[in-house]
């Protein structure tokens, strides 16, 4: 059977991991909160065009900063507002750190990482997050940028996140990874920052090669790219890397590289806190784009013709604070969700193996 949306009334303490312990990240709940089924935005709505973070125009940067500032303000004025910055971050904690058990299976945690749920769940998460941001600044066409880390010029922390006076800034990061430090998908805590020109070039080449291999080797094998199946009642495997898709594994490297290198690695290096850093959503915008590229390389074929995947569902809150139930099968076409990605060159696509 498919994974059911959580029972909000049974949210409990989550596990923030080593150095954090139990955390309270449940959403505000009252028994009269009833979810409605998701409806696609009206076709008359403008398309949100997500653009590379390192190529944003001044005006786009200002809008983005303003939207995030408003979201942060909500947390200050009403911490229980589900559209606020901390409540939004908590959504990630809820679905990733065991705040819910699977419906009907007490003691089996609901977990959206390490499996075929990873990409669809994060697509939905971003969809609502983006709508909320747009709504806060009264702009239906507002789009999240994407951290274009698959191109050499994008393999740095985007400068918009590095300005300490901006709402996009988060102090819980690895400061030694600010530009000119180059992003390494295979970064492990403690690795030195490559400093010579040759060493930087080597990392860039390794990154491109990793992407090129990932796509070539998994094009006919969606499990390899997306992650393994998970069905109602099944717990995540103990060896989480074994069940994760390769895109998720690359994405983990970016999380670890961005967050600080000491326990508990928050914000970006820890599930429970990752969503507190605005860069999270920009990173995930690219993860989502990389999935979309994979889909289009496969002629938009459905990766798994399996009802347990297609009907797995989740709950999110929209820009009107309405609780909405969504299904995996409804997120496949970004145009129906009213967003798209500005196309850029794919330098890794030409790298040989
Ligand atoms: Cu839910 Cu980038 O992880």
C-alpha cells in the first residue's frame, strides 16, 4: 500500500540526532483542521520561472530578500503561523526526524528520505514554500532561484547568501566554504579547501564526471536515480545510502559542505534544522531541476508505474494557511504546478566516461 499522509493529531517529539536529542517540531494543530485535496493552480496564473542564483538581476534579488524577510517576520509576530520561517523549517523536521509514525504502524517512522519519496516530497515542499513567498510580497510570478551547482560557475556558495546584512544570510554555516572555496559533491567533514588552481579544476572535473555518470548509468534504471521503493509499514533501511538514489547522495554532499563541520552540523547538515537556512530551498530547487532534466531525458516517462508510489501522499499548508493533501502522481508536470526552469547549458552532459 502507498504511504499515507501523517495523522497530525499524533505528532510527537522528533529526534534531532547526536548533540541535539529530542526536539519539538510539530505543527500547530487543532481538531478542526481538515485537509482539502490539492487543486492545480488556475491555468490563467503566471508561470514562475526559476533562474540560476548566480545570475539573478538586482530586482530579482531584492524581491527574494523581501519575501524571506517577511517570512522571518511572521515567525516573530506569530510563531504559530504555518507560513512563517520556523514553521516552514519544521515541516522538514516533521517528515525527516520521526515526528510522525506511519498511519496504522505505530513505531514505524514516517521518513521521506532514502527512497523513491525523496524527489516528489521535496518538489511539493518547494511548491508550497514558493507560493507562500510569492503571496507574502503579492507576486504570483515569484520564483525561487536555483543553485546551479552543476555548472562550473555555479559551484560556489551563491553570493546572495553570503551578504551578512541580507535576510538570506544564515550564520550557521561553514565560513571557510564561502567563495572562493569550490563545492565538492564528495566533501567529507574535515576535508581541506582545495587551494591551488589545479586542485580546484580537479574538483570541478570530478563533480561534472559524477553527474555525467549518474545520468548515463541510471537512465534506464529509475531506482538508481530516484531511490528504492518504500511502502506502507516499511521502515527505512539501516543502510540509508544503499536505498537512496544517486541524486540524493550528491545532494547530501552539498548539504554537508554548506553546513558547519562540527556536531550537530546545523543548520544545513542536519535534517531537523536544514530548512532554517534559506539556501536549503535554493539547493533543492536545483535538485528538483536535476530530476526534471532526468525526466525529460527519458521522454517524461513515469519512473515507477506502481500505485504505491503514485498514490503516496503528504500534507502541506498553502499560502492561505489551508491544509492540503497532495499525491506523488500530481507533481510530475511542473507546468501544471505553474513553474519552470530557465534552461542553461549542461556542461556535464558532454563529459565522457
Ligand atoms: Cu530533505 Cu536536502 O533534504
